[in-house]
C-alpha cells in the first residue's frame, strides 16, 4: 500500500501516520522528522534545512526530492510506504509520480486530513513532540500518561521551535499557497480521499481504516 498524507500543519498527519503504519506494517516516512534528525546531528543537509524550517518556509525542492527518492529506494519500501509531509509542492508530486512510474508503480491514495484554519492554531501551539521517537502529543487533546514524558519511549517531550505562534501563521500561509494545489492535483487523478480531521484521533483513524479496507 502506497499512501500519501496531505493536510495543513497540525491536521494530525503525524498522529495518524503512526497508527496507519503500525496497522499496515509499512514504513512511516516523515520528511519533517528526517530534517529534524539531520538538524540534531548537524549534517550539511541539516544546517541548510534549518534556515528554512525556523522561518516556517519549505526546504527547497532540490534538497527534498532527492532525499525522498533515496529513502523510497530502500528495501523496506518494497511493499508500500506512508509519506507524511511529502509531497508539499506540485513539483515534488510530479517528481514522485515520475519516480514511481519508472517501476510501473503509483500511489494508491492521497488522504487529505481536512481541518479548518481556526482549529489549526490551537492544535499546533499545544503540540508537544518526542525528539527521540517522533511521537506527537497535545497538552489538552492528547496528553501523555505521565506529564512531560513520552508514552512510547519515556524521553522528555518538547515544544518544536517552529510551533511558536508567529511561525505557525507563516506556515499556514505557505501551506495555502504551495501545498493546497495538491488537493486538486490528486482529485483530478481520482486518488483523493478526504477525511474530516475535526473528529477525535480515534474517529479519524477509524474512517481511514474503513476506507483502506474497502479499497482492498
Ligand atoms: P501534523 O503532523 O499534521 O502537523 P500532528 O499529528 O503532529 O499534526 O498533530 C498536531 C497536534 O494536534 C498534536 O498536538 C496532536 O496531538 C493533536 N491532534 C492530532 N489529531 C487530533 C485530533 N483528531 N483531535 C485533536 N487533536 C489532535
Ligand atoms: P507539520 O507536521 O507541522 O506539517 P513537518 O514536520 O511535516 O510539519 O515539517 C516541518 C518543516 O519541515 C516544514 O515547515 C518545512 O520547513 C520542512 N519540510 C518538511 N517536509 C517538507 C517538504 N516535503 N518540502 C519542503 N519542506 C519540508
Ligand atoms: Zn518517544
């Protein structure tokens, strides 16, 4: 199964990606997580990516596309994958399509987690993440069992620098301008499924699972 997760920042892509990748045993590929890992390891890519991420801007396509192609070429992606946060531009979507076409493949579904702008703010400013395993929590909607600690691995959870209010505003604008056109892109190819992201985490997951089940 080859799935893409679309949606504004804070829609719940990362949260659902963890659940979906466990259920279908496919790798969860988050370009944001890959960039953050490179930043913490101070690699050349990390140093470059940080400049853009801190401002809420997209990392340039040239850097992002090659990274994803390399990741998709690894053996664990043979039976499918779940892309979280990629593609984010039409150019990235076209590059992905070309890459898959070479092997006679295409994505099964682009899942759009639809959340109106006014809810995004509260979701993002209340988000806390685990730097060790990538799990995402919310101070109000999805708190960890022990305050400040990741349920999955026990590490201290933190607020992402780019989840500060000023940056969130810029990221929403960037989404509307650069990523939203992908909704029509996948719709016109009959690959789009829209799920109401204002439901609870469990309800969103159930809707997605039922849909994926009906496609088999
Ligand atoms: P994204 O990867 O799309 O940016 P996340 O999965 O990190 O989004 O979720 C953003 C924030 O909203 C997190 O704090 C998460 O715990 C919370 N969240 C995710 N899904 C829901 C939901 N259905 N209802 C309420 N809060 C949610
Ligand atoms: P969110 O979960 O809130 O949507 P991500 O973790 O996916 O955020 O992304 C964080 C940042 O990483 C983005 O604001 C952007 O700077 C960079 N990034 C992630 N994926 C991409 C991509 N496909 N293209 C360009 N930049 C990206
Ligand atoms: Zn963790």
